[in-house]
């Protein structure tokens, strides 16, 4: 049986610059994997290559055994790969509830006729969208902001809106790019709890980039360390935090524990 996500020998060049070299990754259903590395290591580029922002120069990418290399972003998303971004990509003047509602629409199938004439099927599906949207708002602890313009929310709440929107697409695997960026220590702890709940309740696999070691070590089953576009270490958290190459290249001895 094919893995949920499999990346083989993925390499990418920007002009003459090799940004990623022979990157390999296997994620099974329900796993939580992490990707760490210093700034400029190529972590977000890896995300962008897998999710369709860029097409890899070499290598293969498959989701549940289906080739996704070269597909458009929306095509990959519709196959079950959701993601957030390092820099928030939210509609600044839309309210929170509408963000989550909008993300559901790729899954609706009542068509233009149902939309124009308000058929029974369209009403039923729209009701389900509202119910599921409020469920996600509760899970991500943002229900109190349902009618608020997202641009007016605290930064940590905006991060949770983006994650809720990604989950509204019903992904099989969720990519999180620096999900705790800009958060306070208390917000970080809350985010760990939220991701654990999402993982438990939805059974979704998670692949995350994160620079805070507490976050990565507590959540991930397997971690890769990327330096200059190449993986220098891979394994469970206890191996990574004690790996001399990782300590030298990224963590620093004071940050290990």
C-alpha cells in the first residue's frame, strides 16, 4: 500500500543555484513529522515544491500513490493536502467565519443551478458548511471572533484562523509553516494543545516547519534537519536533539534541552 505522501530525490534549481538537493520524505497516515534548519536552509522551498508553488527540477512526489508533481496548487489541495504559510495569507477585510466558510466551497457539489435557485441540496450543504465552520472555530479557540474582521485580531488568533481555514478543506495531510511565529510562550503552549486535538479528532497527518525546539520535540515523531538544501540528519526527537551535526549546524548547545 502506498504511503500517504512520498517524495523521492527531489532537487530544485533557481537559475544556477541549487536550493534543494535529493530530498526524500515518507509520511504515513496520522504521522506528525517535522523539518528544522537554520534560516535560509530551504525549508519553505521544500514546502512550496511539494504543494505546487514550484515544480521540482528533478525527482518525484506522490500523494496516496498518485503523482502530484507539476499539478496546480488548487489541484493538489483538492486531493487532500492543506497548508498554512510562514507569512499570513488572509483576506484582511473579511470576517473570521467567512474565511472558514469560503474554504469549504471547493468540496460542495450543488453546482450553479443550486446556487442560483437555492435547491434543497444547496440549502442542506450550506447548513453543513455553517455547522462545520463553527465546529472548527471552537476547536481553534476563535469562536468569540466569528464576526470580527480578521485584520483586527491579535496575531496568535490570526494564525489559528489560517489553520482553521486549512482544516476546512478536509485535508489528509496538513503542512504548517512556522505555526508559532510571533507567538508568546503562552500562545505556543496553547498551539501545541490545539494541534494535538486536531491530530486526535481528525486523524490528519501533519508536516511542520518550526524553529522553536520545544514545539518540535513535543509534537513530532520524526524530524529532518535541513542545511543548505540537504538533509543532514533524520530520526526521532531524542536522536535529533543529541546529534552532533545538528547541534553544530543549528541548535546550539544551549538550545538542545
